[in-house]
């Protein structure tokens, strides 16, 4: 299945078409019951007239199925990031496609203007999509050749108030957030996380959580914190940036540096400001697009739709995140 914005608008003229499109992406030919997991034992409940009347008297075009095994009704939205949404599903489809196709991301304010949503609805909508972009919690450890590096996210010290700037003259990275990333050279997958500092123990814990070190060749820069970590790897190769060395004997950190460059340009140019509390979800968004950069936009969207179940996100807990 291949599509773009023009073909999507032709293919999805109304809500019923949006439901059928999502069913095709998620289920294929056989509906899957979200309650009991039975595949292909459900039947469609035909509505009388042009649509279904809701309890408020409005006509809805949602497509309802009933499972022959557990006898429960469901739609393609049940148990997904779309569950309980009041936003038209047609709008969801277009916004999801934009999130998958936009290399630099899309801001909530842009979605608000283009689709006639409130600022809160657009902001919440994009965070629900980012929640689906997170990698599977049971994703295996990386092995082979892995590139590791860290960067700082935050404003430039020279842009701060003079009083604060003078107090931090000797600590240029104060009040910045450390982002640590691993790039798997063979598959191109990237895994990023926020870490509290760049001490050796912190970096070692971050690497061991994602990498099978005995079966991995680790590429890093010359930072001393990586030295003892590299002893556990099958091999540890470094490049010395202080000496303007960026590639040596096949070792390089250019892949992760390129990812950081794209990440920072997008956060600064598209979103302008990202709070520390929600930064992990933005990292999941950029990780997803970078790891699937060799797919077409339509294939990337199809993969994302496969990750929507079990990723429900509520507004109030999201606002109270520490």
C-alpha cells in the first residue's frame, strides 16, 4: 500500500472511509478482537440508515464489530492511542501521516492551525502519537557494531540573564539536559535516552541496558568515561576529536553526530522549546523516524499503526509528569 497526502484525501472522504483505512492498516483481511485476541472470528454490525445514533442523538459513522468468541463489541480504535478520542478519525489519519513523513517533526501549534483544533487537543494528540513511536519494551540487546555518544540539550549560556551567566561561567553545561544515544551500524537503529550526567557509572548503565557488550564492537570518542566500559566489549575503537580526528581504521562517531545534528535543528526550529519532563517522548519520535528512514512514508505509517495497541495515554497524568 502506497499513498501520499493527495491520495489519502481522495481515499478518505469521510469518517467511515477513515475507519476502513485504519482497519486495513492494522488488521488486513481479518479483524482482531482487542478483548480476547481471537483473529477472524468477528462479524460487522450493520447500522440502520446512514450511520449510528449516539446517546446524544448525533449520527456516527464508526464501524462496530462483534467477536464471535467473547461476544463483545469493538472498533479498530479500542485499546489503542485513539481510544476514547473526540477528534475525527479522518483528522487523526492525516496528522499521523504528517508525523511519519515530516523529517523535522510537526509542532502542536501547526497542527492546531491546519486542522482547526484547540491548542490542548493538538498538544495531547501529538503526545499520543509519540507514545506509539516508542520502541517495544522487550526489544532485544544490540550487538555487532554500536556507536555511542552523548550531547547536551538546552539554551546557550550567552542567552541567559547576565546574573545567571556570570554565576555559571565555569560550568557551561549547567541546566542543560544530557541525551545519550546508541546507533547500531548494521541496521541503522538508534536508541536514545535522557541521563542525569556523563559519569562513567551512568554511561555504563545506559550502555549495558541496551547492548550485549561481549558480542559488540563499541565505537566512541576519546572521553575517559568510556575506557573501562570498553574493556567489557569484544573490541573498543575510539576517535580523538580534540585532534580533529573523526575516522580512524573504520571507527567513527559520525552516525550518531549526524543524528544529534538533526535532533537539535528540529527541536530548535520546529518546537523551539521542549521541557525536560516530556523530552523522552520527543526522543522516541526522532528515534522512530531515524530508525525507519529507509522506509517509504506509507510503510513507516503502516509500521506505526502496528504499534498503537496498548499505548493509551491519559491527559491528566501526562500533565502531572514529574
